[in-house]
């Protein structure tokens, strides 16, 4: 099951959109910002139909 979520880069503040695969359960991964190319840490929590996404700087 795929979902999309808007977020702001924790480095440059630019808006972007993440495509999330909720079928994998809780996840922690790094993707580069599409604007400034810095590594963003994505923290995805899933609980049945509910889910939440947090984005952080890699060095936090």
C-alpha cells in the first residue's frame, strides 16, 4: 500500500513529497533532499490503518 506525504527538508526548508510503502511496517531510512541533496532521515511508524512520518537531519 503506497501513500504520499508532503514534508519540508530539515536543512533547506524546501517542500517535497515522499512516497511511502506502508506494507513494510515501521521503517527507518535515508533519502537525499531533491533540492539541496543533503541526507534526510525518514522515520515511518505504522499501526494498522494509522501511520505517521517524521523527517530529521541525519546529524540530529
